[in-house]
């Protein structure tokens, strides 16, 4: 007898390929009723209106800049205002892409402001981000007219064709003097069933083709916006490279921290517990011969147990202090400020509690900074300010009046802080001229996943 296979899987590799192909095949009806189709259509129809406004504002600003530039450089402030208006319009566009298409385009920062307006105007003119934003707003009107025109023609044509058939059926053409009036409510109608079927089929094809047209135009629109409103490819490449380096530094920092914990447990707490066990063993051996003489040994054991608990608490506090999880940055940093040998003025202004990862990094930044202040700066006082507005980033500023000269590239403590901050895409800067003061500023973004 040939053995029968019971419970064999019903689908083969070919069946799975056919199923995947069927799932990948677009469904025109589902695409027609999908919210993304109509949100994309609304986005494209807005392109003409907003693109015209953007192009008009930018061209007006550039024209006034050129016209007023010879008049005692009046065009310089006009150009600066135009560049900032361009940045504001780009922000509106990014918000529109995010709300209607769920497409997030990273902003490109403006050049840092300068006191000299001529230098600042020159920096704006040379900045690639400013030029690419301006180019996007110059092409916004022609591109918007094309995309909005195609969507409008497709939807209006489909509505007109299907509407003409419906009106022809519901309101037959009026007969006058033996001729057929081919227009009802201003729409051209066919006086034969065949013509009505052809008009209806054409309208139906336009309706079914509308989602594919919208998807294609949205993809074109998004690609143009990403290229001109987002960071250039070289910036993204540098960002990827920096993230790779940051990941490697975080892994190394984690391994270093693990070895430190292992060393502290082995050399500190473990030795104390061994000494405690030996003291209790001596007390046990002496108790059989002279019970009244073990009081001193018990006192030693009690002190050793308290020392071990204290060291464990310090170790746990170094990993993640319980007060930080329970009561937040304000309480945790207050405890650090009280323990610091240098007088510390602490201000915490946080309207909304940040994510736990950001809180932990902010805590260790302040702890390490105050440790450096106490050990190396020779400062008489320090000021710590932590602030966050709404859902923005957390800003940490630590200032001391010490001797200065801190170099983040040479000090291991500051390098460790840089590694911690870069783990959440944060930024750390140190301004420490010789003679002081030293100002450490940290920006911690709160959009941590």
C-alpha cells in the first residue's frame, strides 16, 4: 500500500505566488472609495490655488529686491524678509503634505542670524536650502496648474459624461418639428441607446482611471517636494553616516557601562558581602563557647550590612534613580543639586513631561556635568536650567564660573555625554574659553520612538 499523507499543506509554492499576485493586483473599486484617493485629489486641486499664491509672493519679493537694491541697499532687508516668507510658505507646504498625504518632509534650517544685515543677506543667498525652497515656489504655480487641471478635467469629464446619460434617461430629449433636441440642461446627449452606452462607458472609464491618475500625480508632486523642500541627498548621507557612528558609540558606551557595573559589584558589594559572611561565621563559632562575647561581632556585621545596602543604592541610582521614574526630572535633579559640593542654582521649566529615555539622558547629562564642575573647574557656583515648551525639545544648560578650558574632544566625560545625547539625535555644545565661564548646552528632541 502507498502511505497517505494526512494534513499536508493545501497550498504549494505556485499557489502562494498566485495568491500574492492576486493580492497585489489593484482593485479599482476599492481604490475609488479609499480615503487616500480623495485626500490626494484634494491635495492636487489645492496645488493650483496655493502654488499661484506662493509664486506670486516670491516673484514680488524678488522683483522688489532687485528694484530697491540700488536705492541705498533698501533691497537687502526686502530680500531677508522674502527669504523668511519663503521659509514660512515651505512650512505650510510641509504641514499640508503631512495632514493630507501623511508624508513627512524634514525641514531644512535657515542659516544662523548675524548682526550685520549684509553678511546675513549674503549667507541667505548662498544657502542651498533657501535656493531650493525658492525654486519649489517658482515651479509651484505651473506644476499646480498642470496637476490640478488634470484632476479637475478627469473628475469633471466623468461627472459630465455620466450625468448626461442619467439626464437622457430621466429626461428624454424634447421633440420639436421632427428634430431631436440633443441638449438637456446644457449637456450634449445622444438620442440613441448605443450613444448613451458609449457615453456611460467613457464616463465609467474616467471614474476608474481617476485613482490611478491621482496616485501618479501625487507621487510626482511628493518627489518634487522631497527634492526641493527636504534635506539634499548629501545631507541625508552625512546623517546616515553620523547615525551609524552614533550607534557604534552607544554600543561601546553600553559595554563600558556593563564592565563598570561588573567591576563595582565584584570589587565593592561582593567583597562587603563576603566580609559580612565571615563576620557572621566568626560570631556563630564564638557563640557556642561564649554567647556573651559576640556583641562586637554583631555590631560589625550590622555595619557591614548597612554599608553594602548603601553601595547597592548608589549603584542603582547610577543606573536609573527611582525618584526619576516616580517624580520626574525636577525632583531627581534637585537631589543631585543638594549633593553637589558646589552651590547649584536649579531651574526646571517643563510644561509636559518628556519621554522616559529623554528624562534619563537629561538626568545623566546634569549629573556628569556637575561632577566635572566639582572635580575640574574650580568653580564657586553653578547654574542649571532645564526647560521645555509644549511638545518641543528639552533644553539643558549648565553654567559654571570656573577656570574654563573644557574640550569635549579630549575629556572622556564630555565624550561620554556626546555619545548619550547622540543616541536620541540630540546636540551638545560646549563654550568654555580659558578663564571661564563654561556653558554646556544640550538639545534633546522628544520625538523618540
